C-alpha cells in the first residue's frame, strides 16, 4: 500500500491507491531501448525541469541533519510539454564520503499517497549509515502529496474517514451504502478535480522521476522502493532500463495489468490471514500477562475472541474517547489491519481489544481512525488507482464477491473485495495499462517478508516472475510490511538487511533467489 501508517502500503495506506498520466509509456509487453522508446515513438519526457536550487527544508518536514530541499518543475500534461507546469517538492541528504561516492540513491515511497521527502527525513540517517555515506540520498513528493502540487475532490467530511474511503460493508454484509458513497465520491472528484487530479498516475510519476534524474545530472540512479513504490520503480526500470544502477524493490505486489490496484486491495484479505498468526501467538504468550495484554491462552482462542468481538461491535458499536468516532465492527477490523503492519503496533491493538471487552472501558482508537482525512490526501487516495486502470462496474458482481470474501477471510470482513469510487470514475483509465517484462539489465534485488499483511509473499512472487532474470528475490522469514532497514522500523531480519546492504554498497547480489 506513512508516516501515516494507512498510507504506507500499496492501497493499504488509506486504501493506499492512486495514479494517472498522458503520453508514451511502454505498450504492454513491448521492449524499451536505452533512450526510452517504444516502436520508434519517443516516450522520454520532452521538457526538462531545470536546475535544482537547494535550500532549507520547511520546518513541517522535520528534516534530518544536513537534509536540503528544492523544487522541480514538470509538465502538468506530458502530451503538452510546453503547456502548464506544476511543482514537485524534492529533497536530498548528501553523501558523507565523496571519495567513495557511488552516486544518487532515490528513496521511493509507498501509497499511493506517501511523501518521499518525509520518508527521507525519517529513514535517511539510518540509510546513510547502513550504506556508509556513499550515496546522495534523494526523494520527492509525488503529485498530490506533501509539498508538491495538490489536487482536491471537495469531499464531504463524512466521506473522508478511512473507514469510509475504504469500503467496509455494513454489519450484515450489504454494500448499498458503499455503492452510494462510491458514486458520490467519484462525482465530486469529476466535478472538482480537473486536470491536476487526472494527472495523478503511476505513468506520470515515472516521467517525473526521469526529469528528476536529468535535473540531478546523473547518468544513472540507484533506488530503494517500498510497497506501491516498487511498482513505480519497476515501471521506471522498464521504461529507462539503462538509467538504473542498483535497484531494490521492498515489498512488491502483483504487477499484472489485470490486478493493478484492484488486485492489490483484494490481496489484503490473504495478507491478513498470513500475518494474523503472528499477532495471535504474541497475544497468547505468557509473557503478555504481566503487561495485561494476554488476550487468551492459545492462538486459536485469540482468533476466536477477535472475530467474536468484531461481530459484537457490528451489532452494538461502542463510544470511544473521541466524540463522533464510535468503535464499530468496521473500525475495529481496520485497526487490526493497521496493527498487522508491524510488531510494534501489537500492544496498541491488544489494549484496544481489552478496552472493548471491558463494559466500563473507553476504547481509544488509533489516530488514523479518529478523524477525517484532509481533502487533498483523500483525493490522492482514490485518484491514482482510479486513473491507472479501469475497474469493473457491475454492482451485483461486487455484492457476490463481498459475500464470498467475508466467508473465506472473516478477518477483513469483505472490504478487500468491495466496490470503490473507481467503479464510477468519469473518463476511466488515463492510459493503457503496462505489462512488465524481463527485458533489461539484471540489476534488481527484491526483498519480501513471508507474512506481509498488505503485499503478500505470493503476490511478490508474481513481480519476481514478471521480471525474470532481471531480478533476484530475498524471502525473509518475518511478518510485517516493509522489510529492509531494521534500524529505521523495517520488519525483516538481520540476514535480509545484510543482503540488501551488500548489494547497495558492493554490487554483490545473490546468484539465485534466497531465503533469510
């Protein structure tokens, strides 16, 4: 699918979605040459962003020591390169060892909807230490995010809560209210979003990355991409294969054009089932008793308790510490999904369970669920995924899919299979979807946790298959989302970190896929 944890994962981020563009990405399956062309048609951005002038970062960024910021100008519409332009926020953390400088390493955030500038502020110091200061670390805020150009849909407050942007079915499994809300959001975005909203696409993010490379004066870039960012990075590597140096994809999803966005959301049902046993084992361990966080004697009993509590909250929501934000079955399941991203979130969810079980308790919701999102983040939450691909429009088909998914994956209550505003999106996809292929240099290292709630390992294997001999995969025996860099909140293990760091610092990559 953060920073806003709901926007770190593919689609998971608050739905974690978003995209759109205009001209010239690779046709499905077509090979790219070094200049970035397809079938003789130039696809490289036709207009540069000009030189970057580095200065102080805004205080809101909470920059790391030495972090600098700049603005990159890019075309609003790459089909009209001399037309209106928009600004993107860019940031750099210079390398500390110029004598051994490797080049630029681009930090590509997840989402859609996460800030690269914020991610650099949060992860940059640890990444610089891990890689020995050999890289200039660079990131940017994609369109619609952070300090970059914003889009608005003008959504009503009631439509900007995470549990409404994400289509949680009603307590009885019906989706009538979801259909009405999805249509209302799509209408508002069509009415108020304009050309800026329509420019929020994966294809444009790829083009913007290429203009950034040119503005930096780099022949090639390395990259560390996470979650949805892995799809962006893979698209860039296909479009500009000879502009990539050492390319790391952390927590990938299935890139099949038929599964982009909608399939990512659907995968969250399996991801929750893969990951929940980690929480159940933790919450039933005797060590939790002293903390008042042991929920049951066995993992099986933890699962039964959580599912029973969700059903009870469906029938009778509980008031919380925030007026107007009750703990419902939907918000409880959403809190669980967020908690599965990292072991560090387990105690908070266990406390929420205890508060909900206590007749006198007052549940405290996670911050992501206790208020409405601002309009701009809400717009990108739906913008990219709805602009990138066409979604099915049959309401009865969604109703059937939700019923089946609720029975198969009760932890996620049918949400991953439900209808979204994309089913009513005006104009449909901006460009033809792209199928990834295995043409290009073999310089990609993938890392993937075995138990990832947002991008399941089984979906990462689909990215691995698409890239063929271009990639090697490190499968990490761990749970959570975002495997690399334990020292900055990664959820993998030391073996996985060593393998990625060795690749970034020496170029050494496993000869075959490995398991850590």
